[in-house]
C-alpha cells in the first residue's frame, strides 16, 4: 500500500532504505572492521575508496552549477565537505605519496561514476547520493570513528579519523533536523521524489558492492 501523501519525504527515504542500511551495516567487511578483526591496511584501503567517492560528490566540473541549482544547491554546505579531511587522513595512513599508484576498486569506480553522472545531469539524483553519504557520516560514522580510534590507536578526533569529525557542525542533531527539513521541502513532484528514493537505494547498493570487493581483498584470516 502506498504511504499517505502526508508522510514527510525524509521519513519516506529513510524507511525505503532501512533494509539496505541493515545489509550495509552487517556486511562482513564492516562487521570485521568494526569488530577489530582487520588491520589498519584494510581501514586505509576503505578510506582510499571514500576519497574517490567524495571527489565525485564535492569536486569536478559540476560543483559550481550544483551549488547554484534550486534542487541540489541548498544541500551543499561547506561544513559538510570531506575531501580535505580525507586527504589529511590518507597522508597520515599512507605518507605524503599516498596518491601515487592509487586505483579505485571496480565497484568504487562504478559508484564514483554514477555520482558524477548525477552531479552533471540530474541534481535531484545527486541529492539522493548526498543524503546517503553525509547523513550516514553524521550518524553511524561516529560509531566507526570511535572503533577506529580504539582499534588502530588514532588520536581522538585526530589524523586518521578526521573524515568523521565535522569541526564546523556544533550540533549534529540540530543539523540533521534541518537537513531533513530540506528533504521535506524538496521542490520536485511525487514522481520525481520516487525516482530520488530509487536512486538512494541504488546508492546503498553501490556502497554494499564496495564492501563486497573490500571483503574479498581482506578476507578474515580466522
Ligand atoms: C557499520 C556501519 C554503520 C553503522 C554502525 C551505522 C549506524 C547508523 C545509525 C545508528 C544511524 C541512526 C542515526 C539517527 O537516527 O540519527 C544511521 C543513520 C544513517 N546511516 Fe548508517 N550506519 C552504518 C553504515 C552506513 C552506510 C554504509 C551507509 C550508506 C552509505 C549509511 C547511511 C546512513 C544514512 C543515510 C542514515 C540517516 C538515516 C535517516 O535518518 O534518514 N550508514 N546509521
């Protein structure tokens, strides 16, 4: 049965992606990493994949047009930007030459390509990717940070985990509330909203595919 038209869009998109969220959370790579069963090399490889994704989200030729776009523009906030933090973490994890010979996993390449495509051609689809990453980073990302600090000995909120630290967001709960209000006010019709929900599901699937490839690269040596 269709949800009533009065259900806020932020609720619809969260509910629609709930099952896939559980899947992503429970992927063997995530479970092994958060269970402290993998080395810091796995964490580094994971962080490298994120760099490719955030470069597509934040950089590239479409960034200026997106910032001015009536649909995607309001979501793009400088305090969310993660590329610089990822680069600091990767310098810490891999040294100044971390970029040399860095290649995305095939699943990461596909994920970043889809984000770039939405950024270029479909601002509402870009919002689906924006939501899937940044709201997740502001939520479960904090659990990942705590575990990473404990498991691999990073300084609390320091180099290695800066990606998870939103220095310019003093009150994440309030920020998320405002973000959901933006989602609820998304200036598109119901059909387009359904397409955004479908794209969010695709974003979760793209993340899960990256976890699967990471899991193959770092099988548990039990
Ligand atoms: C082990 C890994 C993960 C953990 C422990 C985790 C945990 C959480 C928690 C506790 C929340 C709820 C926060 C709240 O209600 O305010 C949340 C929300 C969220 N997570 Fe995750 N998460 C994980 C992985 C992921 C992944 C891989 C993605 C997608 C790339 C993701 C995307 C999201 C999104 C979009 C939300 C916001 C849902 C909403 O309120 O609309 N999470 N996560």
